[in-house]
C-alpha cells in the first residue's frame, strides 16, 4: 500500500526591503531632521561622556595606586567582635595540667613519730618505693600534741607543740616525691591542747574541768563537742592543714568518753549527754567545722570509724556513733579501721555487709601492716576489685 501523499503548502511572503523613491521635499526634510538629531546627540554625548571617561580613567589609577578604599570607622562593639573572632579563629594553646596520682593506696606513718625533714623524706621515699600513691602524717595525736609547728592562737609556741616542721614543709616533702599528702588528727580525744583553747568539758558547778576518771586514777580531759570553742578549734586546725596543701584530712576520734552514771546527773548535768539526738548533732557539728576549714582550700574530709563498732548494736562511746543516722553518714567519706579477717574471702564478706547495711556509702579501709604479707595482698586485692582504697598503717 502506497503511503498517502499529503500536500503541505508553504506560505511565501514578500518583503519590500527598499522604500519607494521619495519626493525632493521629503528628502530635504529628512536631511534637516537628521542634522538636528546628530547635533543633539553630540551635545548629550559630550555631557555624559566626560564623566564616564573620567570614571574609567580614575578606575585605572586606583588599580595601580596603593591607597585603600574608605571603610566606616570601627566602633567599640566592632572591635570586641573582631577580637572575639580572632580568638575563636586562633585559639591560644592550652596548658596541659599534670594529672594527680590516683588514690589507689595510702601509707599511714606511725602516729607517735615526731618528724624532722630527713626522717620524713626517708619515710616518704620508702612508701613510694613500696608502690603507695600517698602518705598520711599524724598532725595531732590522741594526747592532743601537735606534731607540726602550728600557728593557731593559744597553741603557737606552747607546750603542746612537739613538731618543728611547719605543715607546709611536711606537705612539700611529700609532694616533692609525687605522692598525695594527707593529714590525720584526733578531734575530741585531746588531753592537752583543748584546755589551752577552752574547749574541754567543764563541771556543771563551774569548779573546774571534767576528767574521765579521778585525778588519782590518771583522769584525763576531753574536748567538749557542745562547746563553741571546740568547734572553732577544729575549724582552725582543718584550715591550717588544708592551707598547707594537704588534700585529705582524716578526722579521728570524733566520739564521747564512756560517761559514768554520776556524770549524767551530777558532774555534767547541764549538758544533754543523755539525749541521743543531741549527742549526734554535736558530733556532726564537729565534723561540719572540720569540713568548713577544709573547704576553704579545697581539701576533702574523711571521718575515721572503727569497723567493729560500725556493725555493733551499741555504738555509744565509740567513733561509730555517727552512723546512727545512715542517710546523713552518706554525706561524708569514711575510713574504716578494718582488722576482722585479713583474707580475700573475709574482705569480700565485709564489702557485702557494707553494701547491705550502708548502701551508697563512700569509704576506704585502714589495715594493719602487721598482717602476713600474703594475707595483706589478698585483702588488698579483694578491696581493689570493689574499688575500695586501702590505707595501710
């Protein structure tokens, strides 16, 4: 089948490219109009053209000239923004502070040791070589003697000061070996210094200081936690030690004496020593004062308590009386004197008891180096697995 033919018609248009010949009159008129137009363009062209020529001429000069273009004057706000942008774009190199040694093991020096520079350095080096990360010095012993040269009013230069090194000198000797410095001091068990600052128990009839036994039986003074002089003294000690550079302050012997029946209604009847709640409040007042002094210089306070008394049904007259309020106890770290079972299983059992009775409590343990080397290592391994720091004395 042949394809069907389709006739496509292409339209052609004729364009007259030339005008028809004009008359002479029209030609003359056309010439005149053209002359007028040319003259007008010449005038306009000169007026507009000169600025244009000058503009492009000046642009050429600016290209070769070093004079900067005008910018608006800088304001204070702009300067600050520019400075901030510069600091952001080009930050100053940060100084990398050397990290402090991890608190993985602390060695407690003998509390009856009176330090001089040579003996203290020797003890610190020995602790370092044994793998300890910190050293604990006793700043004030259970007799109330200062084992460093204190500047506290009423104590400075007195008979209760046995040490010759200042607290800072002691701290510097420890830190020079790269170890963490800690200071331990007796709070309420104080036979000498408390009387110098007026913070000991006073007989209710005003006849003198209370003693824990008859003078003939060797009765001793104690610090009175209900006394404002006592708490001020604790804060001063903590402030002095923390200012010297000690990172940890261990508050020991925060406890009451074992009062006799006659003390409640005869000798100390003016004090609420029979009120359990007020007794606890006064003990916490002592620790609060220690914390206040320590916090001035960024030191941390640890309360030392006896492990046996901690789980006892009767905590009175022990340093574990603070634990009567387990929730409040969580507000401070404990150093628990641990001497029950220096074995791996014994330590694990103790950790379990702490978790059950004092859940959430932060604590470290204080062990006696007199245990056999193998037992001590096993005990340290058990506590280390639980993340508990071991202090060894």
